[in-house]
């Protein structure tokens, strides 16, 4: 079943096209790798799917709902980890997660256990009493992921979730995402520049360049299309660079 | 509704733990205590051996002890409280990247504005109520006068008008925080608005009134009255004027007839009052009701503009 669907989705900023006639779909339980250079329109697409930005033209559907018309229902099913995310500096990690839980109307008893579990998963349980203002960039990034975990959403939009993390934490986070999809049937839209990691966990990828999606599908198929039939050993990077040079 | 309550709770606890609130509160408490102490002393001294006039307790609030009365202080400085509490409401969250996170949770956009406004409103109410209570307590001690029930009612209405008045400025400040992305710019805009209404509206009203009645001299009382009326009408465009006028009626019922035209001394005033009856409480309420409605209406206008701008605004992290 297609959880996310767009048709001819377009966003124009003051005459500049940020997203250009985008049509793609993401299936339930899938990890969809959203690739593309900076300014390709990935974040804008996510914002339109969340109902935070109004599309200029075209259709967007999440669970069959129009995010522009039913933003509350859509947003209650999606957790969005934004790029350059901000935090309330005067709250500590538990208070931050507690606020998110409260905004999502999580019942009190569920909140506590989920917060502890989320903190443990991202390795912040020892430093949960510190104010977020005193966190390092990597710690904030992990706290952002904990916010997603607390919400336990059906769909997660992760916009460059491992930016600024060390290799070990990156791997742990990627494994965490993978296991959530496997165990909880979560659907993930993952935007990232770490092609090696994306190749490891994503089922399908879409490559966006200049607002258009130039390719989408399983990696093996893209490899067959671009690198020649029957090539067994390929990397996502090869595929990506090929598309990038053609565009 | 749920979103409003959650945001309200967080904002309120933010306010209470902020230095901004602490400093504001200390400042207001200090000024009002000094003002009222001086006023109390003046009243006790002047009234020695004289029969107590009506509403002597209310004079604590209207008599200038240290250069200005408490009512004047609130009229002048109240806007600053509202503006300081609100000028960075939305743009600070925008600049720190927390707004898009907040809005990606399942809440309506207007819940953000409403929750934050209500938190500021609650804070203003707490401040004003505690100050009036403290001042009354001090008045009891210094003057040894117990307020009558009508005086209590009048104080209560005064409180309500003051809270509405300061909340209007809070609403205006929140609007600025939506319109301007930079915190410094919205602070400046708020300051400009305050200065404009504090000084320029009354100056401008006089100028316009003079221009409209060019031949009004001291020898022509009718034309003179006309001029004053025109000036008054124009200056009612200022929320400060609305506030000053309405509180004067409520908390200083004796001064009504002579207020804006003639300056008179305290003893003169007291002796005049022996011959003129005060406006009854009910009449006072009827007089100020339009003023209160006007204040609420301009606050509502601020909100309407805030909603329309904010609901269409593009929110993304940096
Ligand atoms: N508020 C805005 N006004 C004008 N142009 C914008 C705005 N936001 C984004 N853009 C433009 O839209 C394009 C796509 O940006 P974005 O979606 O953030 O790309 P990505 O996330 O893929 O790096 C960029 O060219 C950017 O300059
Ligand atoms: Mg981006």
C-alpha cells in the first residue's frame, strides 16, 4: 500500500522552481532514500508532505489525506526530524521529550517509559539532566532522533539525521532506523548524503536534482539501467554520480 | 484546545523562571511601593483634622506622591510591560529553529499564538493583582483607612481595565514578532509604537484641533470648548488615552467634571467635591464600558492580523 503519494507536486518560490512536477510514492514499511545535492528540493518536498508549506500545484497524499487540508491528522502520524533542528535551550533532555509527548497527547504512563527507552537508544540516558543549551551538536542530533522515537510514528521524515555524528553513532542510528522499520513496520523517508549508509538500509531510492526526480526505484534496477545490465558489484555512489553528471 | 493548554503551560513556566519577568516585577513593585507610600503620607498629612472625604482609599492610587501617581505609572509603563513580554514571541522561535519543530507536531498554528498570548496574559494578571493587593495592604498600614465595598469594586474594575490595556500591548508586540524576523527590529518597532502613542498622538491631536478651530481665542469659550472636544476625540485613537480616560472615571469619580480643563490643588478639590456628587458606580461602569470595548476591539484587530499573517507564513528551519 502506498503511504505517501505525490503527483506533479510543484513549488515555486518567487518565480524560482524549487520542486518541479514531482511524482513518486513510498510503500508501507519501506525505507526510501531521498538523495540529491543541496538545494535539490528535498526539504521543500518534505515540508509540503507535512502541510507546513503549501504546494503551488499538484497533489500530495499521506495515508490518502491531503496535508494542506488535514494537517493535524497528517502530522499526528508523521515524525519530522528537520535539518538544523532547534531546541529550547533551557529544558533538559527529559523535559524536551516530555513536551513533545504532551503535544502529541501521549498518555502519562506511556510517556515515562518511552522517554527512558528513547534516551537509552540514542545513548543520552547518562546526560539527560543537562540543559540542551549545553549539549554538543552531536548530542542535539541524537536528542532529535529521540524525539522521533518518543512519538513512535507510522511514518518518519528524517532530513539528514546523521549530520555531524561520529561514525559509530551514525551506524547505531542507522541500525535503529532499520530495526524500527522491521519491527514496528515504520515507513521512513530518509534524506542523506551518506551514500554508503543509504545503500545499506534503503529499499528504494529517489534521486532529485534541480527540483526534478531523475530516477527512482530499487538500487539494483537503477544500477542495471545506468551501469549496464548484469553488473553485480555496484555502489550507490557510482549510480548517483552518473545521474549527477548527466543532469 | 489541547495544544493551547500545553503551550500555555510551557510558556508560563518559561516566563516565571526568566530574568525578564523577575526584573520587570521587581521594578514595578519598587516603583509602586514608593509611589503609594509617598501618596499615603501626603494624604495623612493634608487630611489631618479634616473630615475624611469620600473615596479616600482610592486616592492612594490617583495622588501623585513621587512626581506621578500609580495610575499614571501604569498608563505610561504598562505598555512597556506588554511589549517586553511579547516582542520576541514568534521570531525568537523562528530564529532558533524551534518553531518548525513545534508546528510539525499535531497542533493548529493559531494554538501557538493563543497559548503564548494567554501565558503573557496570565502573567500580566498576576502582576497587576499582586501589585494592587500589596499597595492596598500598604495603604491600610500607612493611612489606617479600610476601603468600602464600592471602593473595592472600583479597584476591581480598574484591575480589569489595566489587564486588558496591558494585554493589548502584548498582542501588538506578538504581531510585531510575527511581522519581523529579527528580534531587534521588532523590539524597535514596539518601542516606536509606544513613543508614538505616548507623545505624538496628543501633540498631533492638539495641532489638528488648533488647525480646525483657528479663531478660538481666550475670549470665546464656546470655540475653546469646541477645540478641546476635537482634540479629545482625536486623541481617543490612542489606547493610552482610552485607558487614562476610563480609569479616571472608575477610580477617581470626583474629578470627572474638571479633569482636563483646569488644574487645581488638593484642598480646592476637596472643597469642590463637597458640593458635587460623584458618579455612581453603575454610572461609571456605563461610562467606561465603551472604552473597555474599544480596547478589546483593537486587541482583536491585532489578533486578526496576527492570524492571517502567521497562518500563511512559510515556516522552515534556517
Ligand atoms: N523561503 C524560500 N524562499 C525562496 N526560495 C527558497 C525558500 N526556501 C527554499 N528555497 C529554495 O528552494 C530550493 C530547494 O531548497 P531545499 O528544499 O531546502 O533543498 P534541499 O533540502 O534539497 O537541500 C533551493 O534552491 C532554495 O534556495
Ligand atoms: Mg535540505
